[in-house]
C-alpha cells in the first residue's frame, strides 16, 4: 500500500537533465552515424519523457516504438520477475536499435529486455538509461550510456512515478516519507 504522506526533494534539475541529454545525443549520433534509421525503443511507462526529449536532440533518421516491461507494479522494490506487457509494433530484424530506459537499479528489467530484443536479430542493439543505481545491481548489466549515477534513493519525476503519481515533475526528486 503506498504511503500517503511524503515530500519530494529536488535531486537533479530540469536544466541539468536537458544539458546531459544534449551530450548523450551527440555520443549516440556518433555511434549510429550512417544508419538508415535508428529504432528508438522506449520502455514504458517511465521513459516517455526522456525518450521525447532525447529523440528531439538526435540528428538521425529515427523511428520510435515502445515496449512495456516491469518488475515493479506499484511497489517500491523490484519483484525481480520481469513481465512484458506490450511488445513492439514494428520489426527490428537487421536494424539499429537503441533501448531507452528511465532508471536501472537491480538490472533485471533491462537485461531481460536486451535478451528479448536480441532474439529479434537487430543489426546493433545499444541501451541508455537516464538514471543508474549501481549499488543496487544484481545482474551484470551496464547500459551503453548513462545520464546520471545516483545513490540508492527512491526517486520520482521526469516520467518516473510512485504509484502512478509525480511523473509530470520536470526534475528528478528524492521521495522522503513523513509521519502523516
């Protein structure tokens, strides 16, 4: 059951996120230079704000698709059981693919998604996560690009939710629970 009383302390500003996305976009353009079309796969739901801002910065031919996978539900802790709720609409066989994730902590979801998408035989498959909590890693997986490394804090904002709330914050904030 979600806590009802909490405050959110800003951790990463909207301005810092925008600057980091510009830098990451330049690196991605270099990696995928010459591609006929980059399929950017957003992991729903948390990545939707990040993917929108990222693709607007990419000077590449881009196609956007979405996959919904989760190991959380409404919980604060990963169940470690990854479920795919929505598969891609298009094919990625023989294509360049970039997986866009909001946050990687245990690594179970992203590692599972990479394996799932590799079974579809893309030409190249790379991944990017806006946030990384390496102290929580249980699976040996590291995204090709990371926006920000953060400590083991429960965060919301910029598409990331707590029980479907706070996705609309323009920054990343740390959730601090209070006594009601």
